[in-house]
């Protein structure tokens, strides 16, 4: 017989070492990607640095025209995107790692299992706000994983576009999708951090430390 009083679900749940490693490496990778985008857009943008390169060349007594200055400024911008691409490869590997980890996790720790458990309890009369919040958060993560899949897929397409004629022809459209999804990832990070701040100041203190020490397993 189905439990008439199911346990209220909480985001204070255990996390395996593999999930914790994936979480923090993904965090640093995504942060690195966003930093390279910001650096390329605001610090090393080609058009913004042409005048700077010309001025520096003039002060050094070097004769340089606008085209040469543009090529030099563009070379620095290419360096940034080189690092962006490499970090993107790391994120792609981490995403694949997350899929593999999901397969080998115990039933109680699988993301899909936890989501199903929450959905099963959603309309139960004995369940309160905590479980509903749990399910909403899990759905947000599900959407994030879907967005991350698009980011990783389009990123890999762009990375190999120069070596593939078909991808090169579609490069502009792929880049638009990739850029749009990166904005969504940025939005998720803002929502995620905001949620953590709220959680740590309400009745869910410890959700951050749980992702560091693994949390306590229920008996």
C-alpha cells in the first residue's frame, strides 16, 4: 500500500563525490567561458582596440596603418576565443561525464529518480510547500541541463566549423543559437545564486556545504 504520509522532500540531500566534482568543475568552466566572453566584448574587442594599437605604435615610433592595427587587435581577440574554445571542450567532457555518472548512481541519488519521487508526491494531501519547492527546483535544473546540452552541442559545432564545409555554411545560425543559450545560462546562474542566498537565510541552511562535504544520508 502506498505511504499515506510520505516524507516531506528537502533540497538538503546527499551528493556523491562524482556529482560534487562535476558540479564545481562545471562551475569554474562556465565561469571561465563567461569571463572570456566579457573579455572579448569589453577589453579585447577588435574595433575598440584599433585606436589604442595605433597610439601605442605611434608612441614607439612604429609606422602602422589602420589595417595593420586592426589585424594586431584581432590577433589578441583570437587569443581570447582560443581559450574560450578550449574551456568549452572541457565543459563538453564534463557534460558527458555527468551523463555517465547518472547511469551509475544509486536509484536514490539519480536526478531523474529524485524528480520522479517529487512528482509522485506533488498532489498528495499530506505534502506541503517544501516538496512543491523541491520539484520546482528540480524542473529548473532539468531545463538547465537541456540548455547546457544545446550550448555544448553548438559550441562543438563552432569549434570544428572551419574543418567542416556544412558546419561552416551554418556557422552564423549556430553562433546565434549558441550565444542566446549562453545568456540563458547566465540567467540560470543569477537565479541559482539568488536561490542559494535565500536558502541559506531561511530553513535550508547548509545546501552549499552539502555540495562540498556531500551532505548527510538519511537513515
